[in-house]
C-alpha cells in the first residue's frame, strides 16, 4: 500500500484518512518519526515513561496525615536508636 502526501511551505503534511484509521490517530494526537537505516516510520508517539513508577508500592499506604506522621516518627526513633 503506497499513499502519498504533499509537504506544505510550512513543512506540514496531511496523513491520509486510511493511514490515520490504521494507526488509530485522531485530531491532536502526536506522532513520531523513527529513522532506521534507509527507512523512516511514522507511528503514534509513545508517552514518556514516568520515572517514579518504579517506586510505586515501595512505601506503605496511608489513609490519613496522622498515619504518615506516626510513620515518620517511627523512622526518626529508629535513627536515634541506631546513633546510640
């Protein structure tokens, strides 16, 4: 399947409807161009990975500020014991 488009004076192109449907692209979506040797591929842009996701679950879940404060106090108490 070969589809063509013309580049405007602003460097813009219109992605043919059939290609937009195939890629699941809608108005406002971002695309990325991947260059690999002789080929360039257009695909939906991937959201950057959240660098904090790896820490999810590392801390206990809290349901109130009191619980958080108690947890922080317990950590501080452990540090004081370790210093002695």
